[in-house]
């Protein structure tokens, strides 16, 4: 998947995840994009783990199921980032 598709997938998945997740996350458009791209990798890797039984670093594709997986991964990334920043503060 090329970098433009990752940026588009990141924006879409990050924006949807931030809209779904309760509370304020901040970060602006760059934070949303990075969160969505990380979410695509987290979701794709977890999806790969559930399907094949082995953990592979894989990104979700730019499709409806790929966006769904990336949104779930982005929600997990928001949760983990909230845990890290709460402990540091």
C-alpha cells in the first residue's frame, strides 16, 4: 500500500475513532493521521493474528473492511495512549 493510501486511511480511521471514543484526545489533524496509521497497523496485525494464529506486522487496506479494522486498531491506540499519558502526568 503506498504512502498516499496510508495517509487517507489514517485520516479516515483516526477521525472515526476520535468521534467514537469518549473524552477529548486533542492532537489536531497530524495527531489524527498518525493515530489512524498506527491504528491501521495495530488492527491489521490483530486481524492477522486472529485469522492465521501468528502475529505479523500488517496494515489494513483501503477498503470498507480495512477501514473497520483500522478504526478498531485506532480505538485501541487511543486507549493505550491515554494510559501512557495519564501515568506520565
